[in-house]
């Protein structure tokens, strides 16, 4: 059995009160929220643990202070069957964060519970789990857990890599931490003497944090700009993020830290872990963020697909928009592909590109193809401003993936005018429409390959 991944930190109870608002109160310019639906979920370190459990086949263990009040009971119920909880005896009440939301927008947040917890001794079982974990994620939410001497001693003795997600009111990371993941605002608060918001300022703050804390590396998360990774000297590595439209950013930092910890547990180097974390956090936000925590399922192997496709489609449909899909091998992207993709995006409000997997391309094109792997083909397509998501399918035709995605429009470029597209029958089963786009003559991957051999 593989060693577990252990999450240490402050467990909270998050509550979303979601309703509708169509008018303001007569006594103040504030909305009247009606038809309220109460949705509870794990928060803080508990959310980080649940996110990690959804993305790894390892057992995930949460080590956190747990009280005996009703909030703690509800939190235990939410965690049941998802992560193993090893509680640190605690008093002072469970911290509860309540967001009042109208649709996808928060109106106000109400916090309750003592600002810090009164902790009992760290159980021997918890110390042993931390010591022998494949990797440890510290999710500090400023309630005193990471300042406790016995907790810090256990973290310093961890044999696996330690990822520390800090908090402005929390303790400094232990010097043995492999990676610390503050967001840009947190880094600016700790290093106020560095002014500015550009990459130079973020890099300088990261170097200063490494010098202050004595840790291995710092990855400053910058929201839509991705993350900057510094080892304290030399040029930092910047990992750009794939743009995400909409989504709930709550929990994005937890998802980033969880993904980095999983990657390190599985043997990745720090740069690889940060790259994986940026991609995972973007997909997490696109898929609904913390609000969709209970729709997460455990990862199944090495799936080559853009996890944001479902989130993109859901948002467009919720707004009454049109979902467009197109497909092909896209081996060696050329002007003909670009023309078709740009035209397809103009037919609706999002474009999902379905591409053949490497095995599928080999069956269709022969043993010398593809020239570019599915992972790299997807990355190139995702970089285009008019492509919203990419999905890789393994079958010879896109019929199965189309039945799952159910786009409103299926667009193909080429010499199909006047003919019935092979996918048209599938589209008709849900009222979708298959269309043909103008073909840009003189461009094909096969022709490019032949010319390169001359």
C-alpha cells in the first residue's frame, strides 16, 4: 500500500446560503435574498484534504483540531467516506464561515467561532502519520495549529516533502518545507518594503521570503497570471494560467497546494509540481470551485483531457448561450486549422475542440502518425484565444464524446458541402445541428509532411 498524503491545519465549516434577489430593501440599498438554499461543505484544511482525495489514489489523512460542538459533528459527517480524520483535541468552538450568495456572486460573509483554537496534545498516531507520509500539506488558516510546538516538531521530522500554504495570521513555515505557496497579497503583506505588482516585484518578494523562512522554494500564486516559482537565486520560473471565465475562485489556493503536494508525493520535482498545480487550480475554478466540492470524483489513471470542458459548457448553457464543438487530429497545426477554428468559434459562445488520441490517430493515419502527442496538441490548441476547451477521445469517431458533451453545433471544415456529415445523425438525437465551414484550400498536415521529405 502506498504511503498516505497527510494534510495538517485548521478545519473549518463553510456554509453557502444561496438564493435569488430581484429587489432592494426599502430601508437600505441592499438586496432582499429569497428562496435560500443552505449548502454546507468542509472548509480550510478540511477542504484541501477533500480536494486532494478527489485527485489521488492515495489515502488522504486530515490532522486537525476538532471540537465537540455541533459544527464539529457536521464537519465529521461531511468528511465521512472521503478522508480519514485524526483529530487534535480542541476547545473554543468550530469556526464557521457563511457566505450569502445570489447566483454566482457573494453578497456578504459572516464568520463565527473563536479566532484561535485551544489545542490539546498532538496524538501519537498523528505524529507518526506526519513522519511517514508520502507528502504533507500544511493548510494554515491562522487558528493556532501551526504554532503549536508539538505540531511544528512533527512537521520538522517529516520524511516526505512538506508543502506549506501560509496565512497572514499563521506561523512561519518550518525551514524544512520543500515549497511554500503564498498568494500575491500574502507575499506583499509579509514583504511590504518591496513595492509594485509586476513580476519583478513578485520575484523579489519570493526571494525575500526564502531568505526569511529558510525554505526550499516559494511559489507565489497570482490568480489569472499563474504562479511564480523562486528558489532564492537565479531567474524565477513563471507558469502562466489558462484563462478561466466565471467560476468560483473560493478554494483555488487550496486546490493549488493540494495538487502540488500530490505531484511531489508521486516523485515530481518542484517545477513540475507547480506546473501541475497551476493547471489543476484553473480546472478546479472552471469546474465550479469550492461550491462543487461534492461533485469531485477520485482520479482514474492518467487521463488526457481538459477538465475545464464540462465547466465551460455548463456556464454557457446557464447563460442561455450556444455551445459549438469541432474535431479532428490537429497534427501539425496549420492555417487551414486556424481558419476553421476561428470560424467555428464565431458560431456560438464557446468552442470545444475534440481531438483524436495518439492511438486513434495511428489507427486512422498509419503507424508514423501522430507527429505530435495528444498532450502537446491539446496545449497548442488551448493557447488559441478562440478555443475554450479541449477534450481528447480514444475512439475512431467523435460520436461517443459528442453524446457526452451534447453541443448545439458541430462544425467541420472541408469538402463536405451538400453531403451529410457522419456526425449529423448523432447531433439530431438531441436537436443539435451539424454544419460545414469553408475549406481553406492548399493546407493539410499530410501535404506538409510530404513537402518536408523532399
